C-alpha cells in the first residue's frame, strides 16, 4: 500500500523505549487486534462445522477439499483489489466496509439452501474477513514507531489463534450447552457489527495515507496491482509472495484437521 518517503528528520525524534511510545499507537494496535480476532472468528466457524455441511449437502472429503480450494483461490484474487481500494479510499473506510460486509455474508450461511449459495457466501465472506489482515497490518505499521514496528505487527498476528479459540468456545457452547442448531452458529458473525462503531469513533485515519493524499498530483497514476510487477518492485513482490504462499500453504494444510479428527479419530464436534 502506498507510503510517502520517510522524513529525513525522523531520526531526531526516534522513539527508543516503550514509555516513549504515544498512547495513540497502543490504541490503534488494540483496535486492530480485536478486529483481526473477530475476522478469524468468522472464518473459523465454517471449518469447525464443515462436517455438518457434509451431512446436509452430501459432500465427500474430495468435495470439501475442492470447495475450500475454490473459495480460497477466488478470495485471494479479490483480496488483491482490497489493497487497491484501501489506497484509494483510506484504511479506516476500508476497515469499516469490511466490518459491515463480513457479518452479512457469513451470517447468510445460516440459511444458505444449496451448495452454490454456500460457496458464494463463503467466498465473499472470507474475502471481507480476509481483508481485515492487510488493512490492519498496514494501519498498525504506519502508526507504530519505526523501532517497534516489527514487534507491533508480530503481536498483531495473535489475532489468528485468538479468533479460532473464541470460535471453538462459542460454537461448542451454542451447540452442546444451549442446544442451538449448528447453522445458527454463523450468526456469531453479527457480534462484529457493533465493533464498527468503535472503529468509526476511535480509530484515526492513517497519517501516512493522509500525507500521501495531500501530495497527490493530477498526473499521478491511480493505485493498481500492476505496480507490483513493474521493474522497480518485481523481485520484491515475487519474493514476498513466495514467502506468504509457503506460510499460507502450511496454514491451509491444517484446515482439514477438523474432519480428520471427527471422521478418522471419531471425535465429536463438541
């Protein structure tokens, strides 16, 4: 995402200790961390109840594998355009759009009548939820002191396991303790909606993005994914994509574990 050149006087104001970090950086970090956690909670529900979809729609394991692959592939392409949108309208607006769209698509899975509607809702829901990761990562990076950016962005990633943790606890509680139909676990996504007010009220727009907007000229090209493949960025883009691909490959290989434990090890979903 677009960032203006670093100010040459930045080193004079370098922050070297935690006590010097402004409160605004902590505030932005925790708002984004909660957002990432909610997004992964929404994404995790589908995986946790995937066996129930098998039973209702007659899917076999091969079908599940293909459906997960298809939805991730299409979502990946759509997510590239989220980055472009974020550079055009800002981090805050993009995060708000994602926050309000995710519950709509994820919540629809509670009433989706057939496989096609499940795949469409799953693809759009994962795209909206998946957008939280690059948007929040960029927001935290741009608001963190240079010396602590790696720490802040690294800790931000705990939103992934936190989302899975809360999804597991809540899904089990709803199905086992309350006796609620498994379909309605997708309505947990609407817990995210009120958090949009927190984002609107307390999350400031990125100063880096605002500065970039002020420096824009009429002749400046609009943000595009094609920039990543220009001679200036091509090598870095391919290197970073390869690293992210390998990370996502390892992460993705765990998505079938729920079915493995329930079907090969005879565990109950709750």
